[in-house]
C-alpha cells in the first residue's frame, strides 16, 4: 500500500509538469519549437531529480 501512495504522488507530479507545459504553450509564453530543448532538459535533469526525490 505504501508503494502505491508513493507511485500516485509521482504520477501526479508528472501530470502537473505536462499540464504546465501545455499552459505555457497555449499562453504563448513558449513556442512549440522550444519543445526539443525543453525535452532534453526534462529527460536529463528534471526526471532523475524527480525519481530520486
């Protein structure tokens, strides 16, 4: 049961990141062409930190 709660917390964090990216593109704060740079940053920097934390 403890693992399920931890997993649920991680999934919520990932969905919040997805939602924030969606909002930033829709509000024209970021362009769609910036997605490659952001994905590299997320894959190599943010995701390992999120998994460890």
